[in-house]
C-alpha cells in the first residue's frame, strides 16, 4: 500500500483465483457510486508505479465502492440491546478503506468480547 497526499492512495490485493484488485482513493463526503474515469486512471498509474508488472494486465471490471469511515477510528464494543432477553449489540464499524486489511483482527476482537460476555461453561461428561 502507498499513502499519498490528498486521497492519492494505492493498494494491490491478490485474489485466490489469480486476479488482483487495484484501488486507492479517499474522497470524504463523495457518495457517488459510479466509477469516475479520472479516478480510475489515477489508481491505475499509482498501482503501476507500485508494481510495474501489473501494467500488462487486462482490466476485468471497474467499480466504485463506498467505504464509510468515522472520526476516531474503528469502533469495536458491546452494549446492552433494548430487549427483554438481555441481548447485546456488537459495534464493529468505521474501518473506512481499510476493512479488507483490518477485518481479521477486528473479527478476533469481537470474538474475544463475546467470549467474555458469554463465557462457555464446561460440563463434565463423566
């Protein structure tokens, strides 16, 4: 990953099938989900500088994704849900454009929260 100025990021994510995903824009308050050709060209050029071999690749698709972030970073916590059964609400959001790289650790943190809140009781099989 390369982090530049003014939202000029670049990342390359290999997929199990041999394809790679190229990306890298950060545009606050832009909720347009259509691909912008200027953005696509910028991502392509930045990724080609990171990994020149990608320049000879065939483009399969161009997509734009919305990756909501939040001031203060990721929120991972539990709180009581307004139910009679004692349910809890698990918050795990605010990853912005880093969801793909952060999701493993965030998921593990949620598991640890759940283990603490819902301890497993060992029952002897004897």
